[in-house]
C-alpha cells in the first residue's frame, strides 16, 4: 500500500535545499507526514507518481529561494522538464493549501507565466532564518491544515496532561502547605488563648480562694469577738449576781428575826411581875449602888 503524505515540500535545489531539509526534519519531528524525496527524481520527465503525491497532500509548501524562477528565461527552457513549475501547476489546479515561504532577497518577477501567475496572490510567509522558530510555530498554528500523527498528538497531549497534573500537584501541594501553615498558626493562637484563659482562670481561682480565706478569717474573728463579748457579759452578770447575793446575805444578818422579838416581849411582863412581887430586893439595890460608886472612886484615886 502506497504511503499517503499530507505535506509536500517543493523547492529548487539551488538555494532552497537547506531550508527545505530543515522544514522536513522539524515537521517529521513534530509528527507530520511529509514528502521530501527529490533525489530519486533527478532524471527524466515529470513522474506520474510525483503528481499523485501532490494531488493527495493537503498542504503544499513552496520554498521561494532567490532565483527560483530564473530558469524561465534560459535559452532552450522546457517547462515540462521543470519539476518545480510542474508541482506548482498541479497544486494550483487541485486547489491545495499552497504556502509560499519567501527566503531573504527573494522577489517575484514582474510577470509570471500564465500557468502559475495565481501563485503571487497566495498569502506568503517571510521565512527569516534569524526568527525561524517563531515563524515555524506560526506556520503550524495558522497556515497548515494537516495535523500530526495520532500517536504524536496523544504523546503531546499526554505531555500536556502530565504537565497540567504536575502543575496541579504543585498548586495542591502549595495549597495544602498554606492550609497546614494557617492551621498551625491558628493552633498556636488557640493554644495561646487557652494558656491565657487558663492563666485567667487560675487568677480567678486564686482570687476566689483568697476571698474565701479572708471571709473565713473574718467569720472566725467575728465569732471570736462575739464569744469574748458574750463571756465578758456573762462574767459581769455572774459577778453582779454574786454581789447581789452577798448584799442580800449582809442585809439578812442585820435584820433581827421576828420570833426572838416576840419571845422577849412576852417574857418581859412576867419578869416585871416577878420583880414586883419581891419588894425587899428592890429596896436594897440603892444601897449596893452607893457602895459600888464609892469603890470606883477609891480605885480612881489610887490610879492617879
């Protein structure tokens, strides 16, 4: 089965081979199917197989090197022996996606042959070797209709997906790191708050304990003072009761009993009556009294 190429590169060996070979290598490396085998067609007329390859391709790259159309003016020039001209004619007739690549110092002649005059109407690309990579990527993105082989596309997509996964992994790792850092900071803040709260609770407990101890001390002092006051009042009351009892005892001794007075009063008339019945003793009493007075007077003189 004959291989079908999607990109055909046409060039003049003189002045365009290096650029054409560079394009072929880069496109093949990027997975494109490219025809570039002009060495096998150096001799002979335009080959029918070459025409088939042009007809089956999608993109027709034409390397416009300086002097590519100079052969048209040579003596004895035969258009049928000019492969580049025949390739351009076939591409124009089959409406291929023709991409003229103009190298430095190239310029279209004032008049092109009738069979290829429409070439100058195609949108060209200035292929400056100093900016080859940029121009090459632009050509692939905006000019080529062909796509790389499926395996290459999948490989590129896999690389792209792997790159995305790797970037997502990096982003996720960074996000997790940031979350972990924030969690650590929040934990530190929470621990600080807990420590501060514990310190406040400890201070509050100490304050309550001190207040309770002070309250107990005040209560003990109040009870002690109240007890001392009550004891003092009790002692004073006892002393007062003792004094009162002593005073009552003293007064009781000083007052005579009513029974004795009654007996003395009752017995006195009897004695009086008895004394009344003995007149002899009553008569002799003045004589004894006089004698006693004399003795007292005599004793007083002796004492002097």
